[in-house]
C-alpha cells in the first residue's frame, strides 16, 4: 500500500492553529495504530523516505535562497 504523507504534510503546514496541527498529527498516529503489524514496517519505511526527500528539498531551497542573498 502507498501512503500519501504529502497530504498530511501540506495540511499541517497550512494549519491555522497548533491544535489543528496536533489533530492532523493524531490522524497519522491513528492510521499507524490501526495498521496490522505486517504493514507497519512498510509504513515506517515510506515515512522515512518521504521525510528524507522533503528535508533534502528544503535544504536545497534554503541554500538556493541563502546563496541569492549573499550575491546581493
């Protein structure tokens, strides 16, 4: 099964309050808790892959912006 972590990520980024963000995080935790043990390893692997890619993208964006400021 493929999990859409981007959906949770974007909803969390756009959350209006900390409580809304916490509710979104709880949805993800509840999804994980409802999975059979046989699927939890795959869930974790997909989540780690998503987080690594997202952090890499953010780092690249940051370095691009940071480099642009130092040129001015």
